[in-house]
């Protein structure tokens, strides 16, 4: 009975584990230099390589527009025009939204985590300080985002 319960809980997480499109290593290494952009804000959204809840992909939207999904040990980096943005992370079981008012010449960091849920993982999304985020992103790989900002 315990084995069956484990399979019923783990199966949706494994099925939800779609691949993420990783950027070339050179781009990932360049993104980890955390350079600021003089005319834009830079936003990093990252997910560490936690074991619990790590199997499933977590979808991300910016202002309601699909940006892609994170896997364990991955991060996005966006150069955005100054303004207010709504970042949403979601799984079939939960969603979290963080609103940021971003300014040119500054970097912002959002940490996304997956937790075990009933049928799928639960998600958290919180803003992190630069020092903590830079250390946590060091072990992550840059992934390609589908989000394209209109100029």
C-alpha cells in the first residue's frame, strides 16, 4: 500500500518533468558576472537544485506572458525596460506572484522553490538579496526564455 501511495504521489512530478532549454555555457558564465545594464533593469529568476519537489518543471509568466519553465538548478535572466512587472510561478497545485517595480541600472533576484504537494509540487517565489542570490545562482545553469519584451 505504501508503494502504491508513493507511486501516485511521485508519478505526476515525474510526468511534469519536461526538459528546459539550456543556453550555451558561455552565455551562462557571462550571465553569472551579474553586470548591470545602464538603460534597463536586469531580473534573475532562479531555482536551486533541491531534491524535494525537484522533478517537476515550474512555469513562469511575466505580466501574463509565458516565459518558460524552470527545472532544478536553472535560472532565467531578463533585461527589462524600467516599470512594474508581475512575475508568476505556477504548478497545477499552486501559484505565487511577485510584483516588482524595476529601475534601470539595477539587478533584481527572485528565488523559486518547489515543495512536495498532494498531486503536484507547490511553489514559492520570493525576492532575495544580491549576495545570497549570487551565491545560489553560481551552481545553476542559464535557460532560454520564451519571453520577449516589446520595444
